[in-house]
C-alpha cells in the first residue's frame, strides 16, 4: 500500500503542477492508478519470489517472522530513498467540491473513494467466487496438498494471489493518499493492522465480511469515543478511537471468534 501511494505521488505531482489533473481528471486518475498498480504488483511479486517462497513449506513461526522482516525492509528502503518527511499529496480543484443531500454535505473525494472501493471490492469478489482461478485459490487455501493432487498448479495460484493482492494494495494506497493528503514511509503500518482487524471482525475468508468489518470498524472509530466515553463523563480525545476499536475486536474474538459473517469451523471427532 505504501509503495503504491509513493508511486502514485510521483505521477500525481507533475500532473497536478501542469494542470492536467484538473483539466483531464479521469485520464489523470487512470494514469496514477496504473503506475501505482504496476509498482505495487511488481514489489509484491518480488516479495513472493525472494522472501515468501523459500518459507512456504516451513513449519513454525519462520514465515511470520519473515513477513515482519519484509515489512521493515520496505519501510526503511523507502525511508532511505525518499526521506522520512511527510510529503503532501496534490489536491486537484475538483476534489474540493461537495455534494449536498438532505441537509448533509458529502465531499466529492469521500464519495469517490467509497464508490470506487465498492466497485473494486465487487471485482475482487467476482474473481475469487466466479472464476476458475478463484476456485483454485480457495482450494489451495483449504488444502494445498489436496489441490496439487487434483492438478492445480499451487505455485501459479500463489503468484496470482500476490498479483491480485498487490494490485488492490496499490489502489488502496492511492485512495488513502488522496483522502488524507500525505504520504510517508510508515503510512502502511496502521492501515495494515486495521485491515487485519476488519478481516477478523467480518470473518476470515469472507470478502463481504471483510468489507462489512471495515465499515463497522470505521464507524466505531468515528463515533465510539464520543458515544461510549462521553456518556460516562470521560473526556474522549480523538486518539482514543483505537482503544474503542480494538476493545471491540477483542470482544468479538472472545464471543464470536468466527467473525460476523464467518462460518464456524467443524470440530474433528476422534
């Protein structure tokens, strides 16, 4: 996500300075997304080939430790290349407009991000649920050995999954940067933790559940501090949104570990 946001930034800045992003908004956004997707997908493929593939059949915590190491490597690499200072993302004039509906003011960028997120989520769901490769992905996630015995090329499926994940991360990075107007080397850490929390809330393995978990987590973060803490007479600064959100996540893990839309795992009988 961070890599895609940086790639999009270095395309968006000259397009914004030249006025192209204002006069040709659709073409400009398409160019930014294309470069972000290409860079994040390429880095995702390199990560799979160099870091994850050697640990694919290793038992224990080695793959997890490898994942943590890769994340720090990417962060510090971009810090060394582009510095640790926060870079301001361009703000085209059309993003400052707003829609007015039933007494509500909806910024255009918010509507755009939510709308495109739903579109790409539908595309992702269609790929995973309605295509042969999606069927193979679900089979490999259930049992790689059984999938290989059925003639599925496990390596090909894993590579495709990294391509799909990298592309989606690049798109998310651009949307995030246009919404919050800044990029820096550590920007992917918190959204990564929140994405994991959303997946757990919605149910691991359920794409609609992950989307629902994300909306639910964001809603709780927005209104939770004022709703829960103000009612108790406790000051509710903005920083306490994470406390409310992750307390809710812990409660879900305790009382409904399969998530909101997840399926309860069958218990094996001796």
